[in-house]
C-alpha cells in the first residue's frame, strides 16, 4: 500500500526575487515553505508524488523546494516558465531530482492545459487517467488543490473519482487538502491552516448511495461505504440484512425486518455519523410504506415499492403472491401451506379478476410471473408491454386489496 499525493502548481508570487514562503499549519505542526506539496509530502509521509501544472507554473520554485541544486537548470526552468515554453522533455531532470531527493520512486511531473475548452478539458482528463494507471489496489490517495486555477480543483476531484470508477481499482481518497492562504491576515502569527476537504468526496459517495436506494432499492453502495469507513456495526448489520433480503427477493425476511425495524432504526438514528442519521429517515419512510398488519397488504405494498424502484421482476413476483395471499385471507385458507395457496388460486378463477390473473392467459399476471421465475419461454418481444401492463395490474387490483376479509 502506497501513499500518493497529486498536487497542482500555480504561477506563484515573488517577493524580493524569491517565491513567497508561507507558514502552513496542519495537525498543530508548522511548515515554512513556498510550496505546500513540500509540506504535505513530509507531513503525510508520501510514497509517490504527482505534480500537475501548466507551462507557466512555478516549476523552478518546486525544483528548489525539493532540493534541486543545479542553478543553470533552475534558471532555464524560470526562463521557459516566463515564456510559457516548458515541455515534458525539460521536466525529465525535474522528475529525477524529486525521485532522488525524496526517495519517491515513480514520482513525476505532468504538463496540463488550462482547460478553456472541451479539447483541453479532455486532455487534462487523459493526464489524470495516466496517473491513475500508477495507482494500485489498496493505495491511499491525497489531493492538494491549493494552487493553480480554481477550475482545476473541481476537475481534479471529479476526474479522480471517475478514473477510480472506470479503472476498477480499489484505492481510497484519504484527503483533499487546501491551504487557506486567504486566512493569513486573520491571525497575528500569519499562519495558513491546511484543511482537509475530503467531506466533499465523501458526500458524493453518500449521494450515490442514497440515490441507489431511492431509485433501485439497492443498498450495496451504502454497505460498501459502511465497510470502508468501519462505521457502527449496528447500522451496518441492519442495512446488510435488509439488502440481502431484497437481493434474494425474500419477502418473509423483508417482512420480518419491517416488523422489527424500530430498534434497528433507533440504532441507526443514534449514529455519530451525520449522514447515517439522515439515511435513517429513508429507512423509516420505507418501513412506514411497508408496515402492514395483513400479509397480503404487505406484499401488495412491496409490489408497488418494487415497481416504483423499477425492479419490475420482483414487483411481478410480489404482486402474484399478494393476490394469492389475499384470496386465502378472504376464504380463510392457510396462507403458508401449499394446499391453502392452491385453493386460493382456484378461488381467483370465480372472481372478476380471473382474466388478469389466470395462467391461462399469455399476458396475465400469473403467466408473466411464472416466466420470470422459471424462464419458461422467450418474452423478449413482450418485455416493454409487460412493464406497461404491470402498472395497470397494480391499479386494477387496488380495489381487491380493499375488500373485507369475508366470503
């Protein structure tokens, strides 16, 4: 596992011929440097450093900050920086110096464009993809967004996240650091605090997790976050139990979760993590939606919930079971026995809903449900229509589930 820092270079400002040095403070320690990546590399014990900057960034200052001693080479960097003619070949010497000085094998500098149009933005993105190729599973990634143009700060965060998604590598963004230079004049000591803005990345991860729950009834992204963060066991286990039940289509397990959810939700809502507290509201809403006294009402509510979350196969399964359960409740049959449920199916044949439910009809609920469960035939040409029919079926049977439990 390696600690990797990606830092952007700005154009810098000089005072009395030298780049201005700043006192940076992080974790109560002070670093006096003109180059924040220098402070972060030491403080975080970085194993590999990637610098990105334009052909007018302060490569000469960075070279000096990392122990470069060749004055002629530093002068060449400064002259070509001023003229905007620095190129990748010139930075080869810079790369060797940084790797030698810090003992950071694989560290390198990369030139990027300003990002003033789509072509330049894509070119920057390709640079971040190149960097991501040097990151391995288990590595810890740190971003420094203090310098360079402000748009790069946003791009580096988004592009790093995107590169992680498409590369399939499981590295973790541990910190997004910003040296608050604007805070220098707020204190007599003239110290700029280095703050960790990793909450921005974490919130993006939470947003994706919440979206997956709302749109697809998928708790997997949430559980991955809980695993990664090592967050409260009670909250983790509660979500894992619910997710497993949904993934397996186990209506009995979902029903059991709903009926015992009050204690689980209390544990979640008392979490120290603020976002988990907000997620408790999502689970409460789900429980309120599914918390029904009768099994048939629960299964029907579950069918509607699956439909709303575009899980159409599970919606058909839940709806078909709900109809049989309701028939058993009306006739007083055992809803858990095979005999009782067979009798429930027979009862549906003498109701006005038979055309919608009977397996005799190719486009009926029972036929479609059986095909989903057993893959009996190819309904490829009917899939779109099956989805449309599902909404109609749910509406049609609304009145059936409102009937009294009487013959």
